[in-house]
């Protein structure tokens, strides 16, 4: 079910109130010289991370839903891959053709299904290291090689999947979903920018 803008704004406003309240708690605790404020900072960090997760999930859905009726299935597959820490790179074609940017993919031409997406990215599967291409409600191909951006993210080096996602989305209007093998973190890239979704 699509997360409505009304619910998104309401939930985000609640997070803002909670964050503001937690900032007040940090300030009060800091005035008590015998108290350590590190625990309060951890609570504040969690609230900010949860608010970011909410916003990222909403925007991923917003970007996906006009281009695939199967956006919920794609999101579910990403979540399941994340839980198992199976790396994945899923390209969703929007309006621009991606034919000139994807190479050496193996044709699949099947309906989008979470089980099929999970199977393709299962470790050891010959196609699991490449990118999957989804167009509308079809998995077009898998095992694709993408252009890789030579970039860092906030001063940190990022993995090949993340750089490939950023590289393709910088050159096209594609939306690219990444599941990290190391952390299980789900991210998506649009217009060359990478946005993380907390698990």
C-alpha cells in the first residue's frame, strides 16, 4: 500500500517534535554536571535516523510508483535481501532508454516478483554480481555492467555497487536501488545522489 503524503507529513512532524524535545533533554542534562549526556545524544541520533528513514522510504516509493505498478514487490525484495545481507543492484528504467549504458546483461523477460529478484541476487548465482534492469512491471535482464562513478560519499569511499548506482543515475533519469552486502543497508540513487534507508 502506498504511503500517503498526508501520513508522511504527519509522521515526520511527530519526529520533529520528538527531536526538539530530545534536544531540550540534552540541554537540561548538560546543566547537571554529574550527568553524562552521551546516552541522550544516542537517543537524539536514533530519532534523527528514524526520521531520515521515513523520508527516504517515502521518496523511494514516490520515485518508483509512477514507473512500476510493482513498486511494493521491488521494495519487499530489497528488504528481504537486506535482512539476509545479500548484495543487490536494481535499476528501474523511467523515461529514458538505458540501452547505451548497460552491458553484457542476460535477458530474463519475466514479471517482477520478490522471489525471482531474491533468487537472482542469491550469492553464488552467476548473475548476482551485476545489475538487474526493471522496466515497468518486467525484469528485462540481469548481470548487467554499469558505468561506475569515481566518487566518495561524505569523505568516505563507497563500494562498487554504490558507485555504479551513482554513475548510472548521474547520466540518466534511472532510479537505482542498492543493497549492501556488508551492512544490509538499502540505498537508492537518483540524479547522481545516494540516499540511505535505515533497516
